[in-house]
C-alpha cells in the first residue's frame, strides 16, 4: 500500500499521525489508521470498550509485549497501555477499531 496517498492528519503528539475512516462522538467509536514514527507513541490511555488493532507495518511495544507487522491485538474494556513504535527504519502503521473510545491517562 502507498501510505503517502492516505490523507493523514497530524496530531498534537510528535511523530504520530492519524486518518479517521469513521468517528462517532456520541459512542466514542473510532475506526482509524494510526502512524507512529520509530520511538514515538500514543499517550497512556484506558479503553472504555474493546479495541482491535492490526499492525500493517513496523511494530510497537506496550505492557503486553511487542507486536510486529501482521499481529492482531485485542484490548478489553478497562485495559490501559501506552504504545510506542519500535525503533527501526519503518513507521508503525496500525488499523484500529476502538468500539467505545478511550480516556487519556496523561496529556
């Protein structure tokens, strides 16, 4: 896939970008691509419902371990983590479905 063709949005987190396929503010449901540069990550957050993540490129680590390209990871309601892209040459690209959103644990 040519990631340069995705209409990415920058975020307030350095080295992290996102493309929303769907977002429902009422339910918190989000379907998105998330890109994290090596060594960069998304802040610690707790899931308000389940989230499924498919690693499309690169990899990341969190409290559950390392998740590399091709991995499917499911986070249950109430779980918390702070994913950080693994250092290397490739940006970590994730396809994520957060069913009821997240709550940031830090800014």
